[in-house]
């Protein structure tokens, strides 16, 4: 069933759920037992013994073990103490233990991160809103979404109050997607609605950045879109790293060299002796084997493991967890990395990097108040990425949003509209009122009749307007997203909060 092409009632009926009551606790427990927990399937863990044996399966290690066996046989035949055997096996065991230890440490770090990210969801069950662990969600559950929430499963949107969801991790689209409740239709000559265009769906792995909404869960765990990606990754065959390939080649070369040494030395000894004598042949064989063992670099495997372990330790200091030792060398020999930057090389967070205007603090205060992003006392932010960047900028200038809201409470607003490309908010200053407007520079500037000079509003001139437009172009040419800020003083509360009544005779404060 393509839930995005069905109306809300059809989807709810298909799952036996109700938007006003949700599922019953008994039904939810039954479905949880039938379908399993809402989490991505973890790969089956390898036992400690298997991981230890895998460390010993390396071609270089196998050659060392063979060398140790031959050295042991020589020691028994010649009735000597097996010093070489002890040294070689000590190197092999220490090497394997070190490799297992490093990988186990990385696994524990990854598990700790997963436990930290364990989340809860606000769900409607038995007609009551309760908090349940996200992994206990089932299909048909009614989930309430708010700004800052991680979407816990795939679901069909039932209600949307300016709901915007950031889906960069799934689709690569950096801008938040405005969600709708209407059903979709499949475009002509298309088999399905593309994932990025399913605006009435919410998907696991995405984040609510603005507004609020309600959804009915349509898929959980491995049945989600994120689960399908995880399944494909699990089936992918693990290739060898460049270092493993090179060491494998070296092992083959050493094997043939060792066999060649044995054969040549043994044959030359017999030829020089002038005949076959068992005792002399045995003695010649021992000499040949001794030379072969000496040709094997027993310390190479240990040196490689120790050097890679140092690399892993250095990477961990930079908050990068390396799961397999050989991956360090792979990263080191990479010359070009091709990657989708959004949410991968970047944090998908915007930052204010430049401004134009007389008073930076005044611009920051106006931008922060004329936004719906929120700053919490622990320094965390929630809201649309552009607005959180503005609030973070104000916070950096010691203008905390929660303090500004207390000092200048909002009394009215003209919300953002894509046609106007602006939004305005009106705030009480105690004695009078002030309005802040932010939006696209070309639109805001056209509404400005004044600009700030020495802290006072003076009439806009053609020269200053040209200066603003020049600054706007300079920022845009650097690939910066530019917003303009303006303000307007009111002696009393505005009679009307309509955009047409508020957004006139503005005073430009900055970009």
C-alpha cells in the first residue's frame, strides 16, 4: 500500500487505528510481539575466540606459524632449546591480542554512542498521550511531533502546523521540507512518487526543525526506508584494504622465496657432497630450513599492528572511532574523497559569518527576536536552520534569546510567507513598541524609507541604497545566504497586525 497516495482515513483504517484514541495498550503489545522492536537489525556479533582466530588467519601470520613449527621440529631434532619458537609465537599471540583489543574497544565505543541516542516518543494510546521508548513503537501508533524531535519511524502525516522536517540524512536535501496532509498522485509516465517528493510522509532518521504535527506509524525497524538502506549495507561484501592486499602479495612472494631457498640450498649441498647420504641429507635440509626461517621477517606483523594501533589512538583523540585497524591505512592512502557534503562533511548547521550595518548587536537582536528558533539554558537550539544560526549569533554577542524574550515580549506578528519573502514581529519595550522585520534583501530594502546612522533613523538616500545593494552582491558572490533586517518604532500597539499594515516605512538596520 502506497500510504502517501491514500487519504488519512484509508491509512488509519488499514492499520486499525484512530487519530483521536490511537491504539490500545493491549493491541500495541500484541503488534510489538508479532513484528518485533522498532530498531535496525544489528549484525550478529563475532565471539572473542572467532575474532582471535581471524587475527591468526592473516597470510603473514600463517607464514610465521609455519616458521615456528619448522623451528620447533629443528629444535627437537638437534636437541636444542626452542628459543625461536617461543619468540615467534609470542610475537604472533601479542599481535592477535592487540588487534582484538583495539577492535573490541571500538565496538564498545559504538555501543555507548547507540545507548546515548536511545530516544522516547510522545504517543497517543488509549486516548492518552504517553512517552514510550521509540523502539517499542508499532505500526498504527499515533505519534505527536514537535520541533527538535527525531522522527522515530516512517509515518503518514495526519496534522501539520507549519511542520518542517530536515531529511538530509535520507535524501541529501539540506533545506527542511514543509509537510502537508493531502494525498499525493503519481506523476504521468512515472512508476512512483520519488522519496524526496513524498511531502505527506515522515521518515526515520529525519528531524523536526519547525512547527508541530501528528503522524500514524506505517513502518518500523527494518521495514522503514532507513532500514532498507541498512539491509543493503549488511549484504555488501567487505573488500580488502590496500594494506591487506600488499601484505598478501608480500606473503606469496616470501612463500616462494622461502621454498626456493630450501630447494636451492638443499640441492647445492647434495651436489657438493657428491652422493646421497641420509645423515648428510638431513643436515643439509636443516641448514636450508634455518636459512628459510631467517628470511621471514617475524617482526613485520607486530610492527604493522603497533603502528596502526598508534594511528587508531590518535584518531580517537579527534573523536573518530576506527572499527578495524587496517582502515587507518586505507584512509591514509586516500588521495581524493568524493562525498555528499550535507550532513556528512558538514553538520548541516548554518552559521552567521559576516554582516553589513552600523551596529552588529542591534542587527543580531532584531534577527533573533524576529524568529521562532529557541535557545535553551544549556546552550542547545531548536528551530529552522537559518533561524537557529541567527539566534546562535546573538548568543555569541551575549544577547541570549530567552533574556530578550523576557525583556521584549512578542505581542503580535505577521508570519513568514513565501510570496512576501518576509516575516515581522512586534514587541513591547515597556514604554512603547518596536517591530522587527527580516527577509529577502531586495524585498525588505524596497520597504525601507530610513536607515540607521549614528544610532538614529535618517531618510534613505540613493547613495546608501546603492551601498546596501553592493554589500548584498558582495556577500552573495561569496555563496553566502543573505537576509536583511529592518525595524519600526510604534508609540502604541499596532491596530492591525496584517503584513500590509506593518511592513511599510521601515528603517534598515543591516544585512
